[in-house]
């Protein structure tokens, strides 16, 4: 199911004009062969948390957040940090927004993700560059991955039994156990 397209000549002028455009850091030996191979990203400690607070019986403040780290086996030292925050009631994440992840300083890679709380679908896009074969012509890869996460979530509720103005009326929290899993891209492209 791997769909690998190598367009070697079409973009050479561009690559020659900015040979290190995406790769400030020299990639590790084996980067190219790992990237053409059957590798998997590691999704580490994916967590979802939601909080619904009623400051009065009629006023709700609610938000959800997700966070996880991602690593690519060709860049084992580079932990990409992915986080998102939303106040869009009631599930906060619907798979329709791409969030950019934070890469370590000097990294030449870019990662984004989308997540849907109703279906659990997590989509990953990553762009990275390997220059271990011919530093003159680094190869830029794009990888796309998708997985339906099954989250194990707990809900805790609190209702103030004797509410008065200025106090919290009620809170509801949803916390899911962290999930760590490998994710194999369903599609990759490579451009030299
Ligand atoms: C991601 O990794 C960093 C550095 O190791 C750590 O501080 C952070 O808690 C991790 N994030 C998640 C969601 O596990
Ligand atoms: C990933 O890339 C595809 C194709 O460019 C795009 O349709 C999709 O919205 C992107 N998803 C994320 C999570 O960035
Ligand atoms: C995720 O679930 C949706 C809907 O149930 C399904 O269409 C899709 O194929 C699943 N994706 C994966 C990667 O299993």
C-alpha cells in the first residue's frame, strides 16, 4: 500500500538554488534508506483532556487540549512536540483543523496533525530532508499517516452542593490515559 513517487529531474533547478532550504542540520547516516524503507513514526504519550466549568448555573467555560510527541527513526534525537487547544463545544476537535507541531531548533522538518475526538482519527503529515547520500542534492520526503485512536478516558464531576455567587457551580473533567504507538505512513513522496 506504499505509494512512493520519486521525481528526480523536475525540481532539480529549485533544489540547486536552495540546496539546504529545509535542512539546516546534516541528517543522520542511513536517513535516506530508512525514509525509503518501511519505517514507522513513534507517537508518544498522546493525551486528550477536556474541562467544562460552570462558574454559574448558566455560564460555562470549556476547553479541550491534546498533546503528544512524535519521533522519526531517521532523527531519533528530534522530538517533535504537537499540542492543540480548543474551546469549540462540545468535543473541541473535529478533524477539520491542521495544527502545526513544534520542532527542535535547527530542525529541517515540518509536522502537522489533525484530530477528531468523535472518531478518534489522528492524521499526521511530515516533511523532512535527508542529505546523507549526496549532500549536493538532498532528498525531501513527505509522509502521511492516519490512525483511529481508541482512548481510555475517565470522567470526573463535581457539583457545588451549596453554590453561591463567586463560587464554582460545577466542573466536569475528562482525562484519557496516554497512548504510545508506532504509526507507519500510508503514503510517502520523495523529491530530489
Ligand atoms: C514531550 O517530550 C518532552 C521532552 O521530553 C516532555 O517534556 C513532554 O512532557 C512530552 N510531551 C508529552 C505530551 O508527552
Ligand atoms: C496533510 O496533507 C494533505 C495533502 O496535502 C492535506 O489534505 C491534509 O489536510 C494535511 N493534513 C494535516 C493534518 O496537515
Ligand atoms: C477509521 O475509522 C473510519 C470510520 O470508522 C474508517 O473509515 C477508517 O478507514 C478508519 N481508519 C483507519 C486508519 O483504520
